[in-house]
C-alpha cells in the first residue's frame, strides 16, 4: 500500500509541477506582451508630439522645441521687419508720451490674436522705442524678446501679434515700453546697441 502511494506521488507530482510552470510562464508571457504594447504606444504618442528635426516648420514642433526665430516668426515678424534685436541699456522714456499702441485687426493662425500698431504721434521728431515682449510657452526656456523700433515723425508700424498662435493654442504676450527716446541725429540709433534681426 505504501509502495503504491509513493509511486503515485512520484508520478503525479511531476505532472502537476509542469502544469503550474506552464501556467506561470503563460501569465508571465502575457504580461511581457502587455508591457511591450504599452511601451510602443507611449513611443508612438511621444513621436507624434515631438520632432527631432530643428529645421521643421514651427507648427510641426512641440512648444518646448520652438527656437527664438520660430517664436519671432510666429508672433513678432511684420511688414516692417519686426524691429531690431536690442541688447543695450535703457535710455530713458523722454518720448514715451508721444507713443501710442493700439489694436488693428486680427492676426495669427485662426485669427487667435490682435495685430498691434505703434504710432509716433510727434510730427516733427523721430523716436527710437524699445519694447519688451514677455510670454510663457510650456517647456520652453525662451520667455521674452526685447526689440527696438525706429519711428519717423507721424509714422505708425506693426509690432506683431498680441498672442503666439501655435497648434490651435494661443499664448498671450505682455508688452512693455522699456525706453523711448528722440533721435537727434543720424548716428543716434547706432549708439543704442541695436542689431539687425537674424535671418
């Protein structure tokens, strides 16, 4: 009797052991496939939102990948060239009372923003005005641009859009007149440390 029981246990145990091993391996394999599918899905989603090509158009880039020129072209470029990049020190606000900034129609993709015009109300003197544009783009360290504009007596020119319009989203730009001074002679502009916009 004991011999039969021992023989039965020897025969049954390997069968049960293999059964549970196979069951465990099947479950493990199923989880591995699930993890693999999840990783592939996340990779596809990530690729659809981001691009590794820096020369791609701004609309194909994530906000975190937009360059200075991308942002400039989306919101600050205008018919008059968008002013000049400014790196100097503030030079006062003597002429600020002769400046006026007002809305003039819509701008940006889907007309998400308002086109802004700056006007020199003085009909006798030219003005150099430095405008700081501040904004916040998700994941992007670029958060401001400082541009200088030259306005002839009585001239009105575009200073860009009120918003950065990008991929069906809009990001407000806050503008501040940093300096505004009268240009007394032809050399006045060169002393303000302005440089032409990069192309």
